[in-house]
C-alpha cells in the first residue's frame, strides 16, 4: 500500500528526463526521494493480506554499505492492505481543474486533453463531475453533473479539444473556483469527493494557496495533483502532499497518464486509512535514522519502559539476568520478591528506551501483481537503520500500529513482537528488505552528487570529501560498488526495466558531476 500522502511514483521519469538532457545541469536532490523510489517499485510479500485494512511485515538485514564499506544493520516495515490489488472504488464527486496558462502550451496541453478523454471513459454512471480551466482567472466550462450526461453532450469533446494555452498562472483561483463548485453541490452528491488539478505547477510558493488546501481537506474534499512535465515545483507540491487526503504524481509520458487516471484510479483517489501511527518499542536498541517516510512530523521520544511480566522479554539480556539472579536468591531464602520491587529495580537499572514514532496522515491501497507463486505490492516500505553498538543477540522489539479506518471511521490497533539476532555476515531475512536496501544505496549515492552540484550541503566538509573522491578517482570505485550491489540485490523479477533505467541514470549523473567539477575549476 502507498503509505505516504506525498508518495509520487513517477520519480524516475522526472529524474531521467533531466539526466538525458545535453547540458551539464544536474537536478536538485529534491527530485530524488527515498519514498519516491520505493513507491515506484514492487516488494515481495510473505503473505497476501486478506483480513485487515492495514497490516505490516517486518524484516531485518546486516550488510556492508557499498558507499562507505562499513557494516550496517536495518529493519524494514512493509505496510500492506486487504484492498491492495483492487482498490476501494466508491461513487465519487470530482472537480477537475485544468491549467491552460502559457507554460502549458504544446505537448503539455495535448497530454492533458488526451488524459481527460481516457479519464472520463473510466468513470462510472453514479459518478458526478464538474470541469473548469484556469490561467490568471478561473472559468467553469461544465458545471456539476452526472458523468454519463457529460460524455453524451456533443459540446464536450469539441470544448476540450478547443482549449488553448495562454496567460499567466493563478493556481489559487483555479483551486478556489472548483472547490466552490463542489461545495455548492455538497449535499446533492456522493460521500467521496476529490479535486484533481492537471497542471505543470510552475507557480511560486503561495501561503494563501496552502491554507486553502488545508481548509478543503478539513471539509473532507481531498486533492490530487497530476503534474504535466518534468519542471515540477517539487518543494511546493511536497508541502501540499503532506495535507490529509492529498497525493500527487508527475506525468511525462502518455502511457503514464493512462496508468494513473485509468489503471490506478481506484488506488490514487480512495484512501483506505487516516492518521496512521507506528510505534517501535525497543529499550536499549538505538534507532539512527528512518528512511522512506518523507513525513515532516517524524520524531523520536526518549521514554522509560515500565517493567511487567508481559513486556519482560523486551528487556536486554543483562536486565533479564539480574532479575533471574534476584528471583533465584529470594527463592533460596524462601521469600517472594514482590513485582513492585522488581519494577523499581529495573527502572533504576535501565537506561532510557527509545520510542520511535512514524506518523502518516493518509494511506492509499496499492497495485498488486503475482509472479509465479508470490505476490508483489507497490511501495509502502520503510527502512530503519539501527545503531550497531546497541544491537545484542536475541533483540526483541514491540511494534504497535494504530490507524483510523477510512471506510467505517473506527480506530484499529495491531500489536506484535519481532526478534532477531546480531549477525556479522551479510544477511537478509527476505527479498523485500534486500530490494529496498539496493534502492536506498542507489538513491543515497546519487543524492550525494546532486547535493554537491546544487550546493545543497549545509556541511561544507561533505563537499570537500566528494571533491577529493572525484580527484582521486575514488568516485568510480564507489559507483562500481553501488552498481554491483544494485545488480546483485535489486529484484529483477519485479521490474527489469527499472533496473536498466537506474543504471543509465547513475552513469549520466556521474558524467555530469565530473563535467560540473571540471567547469567549476575553470
């Protein structure tokens, strides 16, 4: 399942179109996100979910980092849903607003027109729709009505085909106008309501626009942005995508339009849960970083774990051994060691445990595919990097998942324990964490180059380190290590085309970085 509001599975098309250009310019690292690359790949499930709206699978790995040659330890959490592979299709009211500003001229507007016809053909007879355009001003071209009625309207195709791009861009007016049209028909329509903006998002940051997005979400009218082109305003859209119920995708090819608006319409427009919170309860096990959420409200809280019989197995071997010796001692004395006393002793001995919280305001079902006897789900994976010094043998972690079911509005809770040993050799507990780590290291290496070329590093010593790597030709060795890791661990059964695309992208970005450094010296 797509567990992040802002997941945009078209990252690679955005990135590769920059890479293929003839000039030396290197795209910003914001065009390559971990959650973005995870969301465009499939991960092998241990078991297809048939029971819960939202559930998860846990994996662990010990691996040599191909960039630093240091051993690292990871956990992964793959979120899944019983709605993966089929979606949550319900009757829906849609407000479609089309950007016809001058920057949408040529192929962008042509892409948009084609997408509208395919999109309308995919809607059901109980769906309602209103269609509008905007540049510097808003215009409602088809008011709120049944989709079937609009398709039968002789003016429909002529009106869409006659659209021409001109003028400036005022996306606030475009959103405000279609929102008011949907709100006017709020009581007469369906329970599910969504605004879809077809735009290139070439628009400066506007607090008024962001505030309106929040207001619309609070009224349970949600927003999907489909970006036509590769010059997407990434930072603005990332902010919008963290608003409840919202998501966005970048479209650069006609076949991608069909993918999102037709083949995956049931996934991108119908959330399966809200306010999802994942808690990781692991005393003495330090979490260094969490990769693949993209959420701004990710946080770590220091807490103490209160001892009781139920969570006794969560404590490390040293604490358990002390409790064991104390119990043996008191037994030999024919005395009982009261539980409150054990509790006080443990609280005194233990250091602060770590409670790591990952919060996601909206999740969507994902597409599912079957290869031989295995099911693969698109996106939905999170990597947790652990501090090596805190890992012991017989590590035990308590995972707790809470969310609100989008269908019945009920609060759900799934709790489980996961145990693993510290391994000093390369080890993957299953294929999905192996696949995720290959994508992570590939992205990390490329982001390092992109940050340098765009002067994004706040720590200037990282720039010097990269410059020395290029100067000493170490960068080619690192590239070979990353490419070898990707070749060995990326799941090519899942998507061989993505693998070849990533290798080509990496070679392009290496060459451009070298040219950038050479030009900078001049």
